[in-house]
C-alpha cells in the first residue's frame, strides 16, 4: 500500500474545479492506497487538522514548512495541483527525494513566471497538463515528451435533456469573474454587447456575490433585458446545464480561464454544445469534434456563432457525447493517472 499526499490551494470541492479533480483522485486511489490531502487557503481560511485531511489559512501554512517537508519525505508519492509559477510547494517538492507529480490546474498570466520556475518544473517526476498549449510550452522549454502527459478532467456523460424549442434559445455562462477587474478578461462585456445584438437570445449568468452590484449596474446602463443573473453558491448546478441550450466560454486571453474550464465540461456532459473563443484551451477539441462553435473574441464573431449554432443545432449537439466519452470519461481519467503513478512507484521501490 502506497502513501500518496495531495497538495492544493483553496480546496473547495463543492464548486472549485481543481478541487473536484483532487477529490476524485483521493477517492479512486484511496481504495488500494493511503491517500491524504493538505490545502492552503487565501479564500477559504478555515482550519482543519485531521489525520488524512489538513486545511489552513495561507499565512499559517507559511510557518509550517518544516512539517510540510517532513510530510513530503514520509510519502511514497506527492501530487501537487498548482500553476506553473507556484512559489511555495513546488520548490520544496523539487528538493525532495521522493517522486512527485505536478498537475497544471491554473494558467499563469505572465510567461516570465513560467521561465522563472524552469528548474523546478524540470525537477518534477512527471507533469500533467490539461491543454495542448501547456503541453507545447513545456516541450518548448526542454522537458522530455515522456515526462509530460495531457489528461483531461473526468466526468460522466449524462442522459441528454432535449432542447425546448418552445422557449427562447438559452446560453449559460458559469465562469464568473473572481475580481472586479476581470469582467473584460472573461468576456462579460463582449457577451453584453452580443445580447444587445440578439434580443431574442436568452443569456443566463451564474455569478459571484461580490461583483453583483457592478454587473447589475452595467446591465442597467445598457438597458439589457435578455440576461438573467443568478448569484451565490448554487448547489444544484446540474439543473442549469440541463435547462440551457449551450454553454459559453468567452475567454479574451489564454489565461482568462483555467485549463479545461469545468463549466464547459459539465455542459458537454449534459449534451450541451459549447460556444468557445479561440484563446480557450477547449477550442481545438470543440472544433475537431464539432461539439459546438469556436469564435474569435470579438462581438460580431460571437453573435454570428450564436446564430449559426441556433440554426444548425442538430448538427452539433449529438457530437457532445462522443467527445465526453473519448476525452473526459472517468475511466480514461483514472487509467491515465494510474499508469503514471504505477511507473513512478515501481521506479522508487
């Protein structure tokens, strides 16, 4: 039985995407191994200290380096979920004698921060990426191809909920900005402009409370009536994916959204095609499988993509299931990670 510890920031599996992946891995590999988890939080600052689960505020964790180093040494395998530029866990793991896996669960807005951490990235036993772009960046900086794997998050395809043609065509946006200065970056202004162009299209925005006043002010200033806003933590997100006709990922830049945004994957799992801008990491897959439409991040291109998807919906919707089954199934997710874990544990034995 191997001892595996997962390291992550802001572990919140009830809604945060990377946390959902870590939770799934602890459950899958915890059947035959001893799995544990340590999380540092700058958003969720709760404190938990249990045998297999420890969670603490970031500032408190900064003083726990000796304990973390001891824990890393006591494991057979360590697995970190972070960005390319992680300044805390990655340097400690890079100096550890035990094998460790890094999953790039977040983009880095500045490529210089990736370059800064090249020596630590090269020290990883294996790196998992969730986008073709991240795979290419790692190969460019000289990592051997056999040390880099592309693994998409796993999700089960659900039975299709047919589109209701009696109601307005509905587009769901569920990647709300984290901060007040992220609205442009996440394509919110572009969506509002498209909504003005297409008054017969219904937009549903699942939002975070802290930016709600700002959003409502923008909608009022633009006299928008075809955007519904649902704010706060929503426990039953599945019902939103089932009721919409399509899910939108309107990233303006490569780093606007996380690699493989879960709102897109969860939409596909409910049989809903995606509207994806070209900088989004899912764009190549959506284009290859014809499971939606890819558009340049400009208002007119988005408006045209929406009209095309609505008109030709039956050409795209059936392809969602094939994409999920071949690229995002839980079986594929587990099989690919199991292959990496087995090789590293065998080498270390």
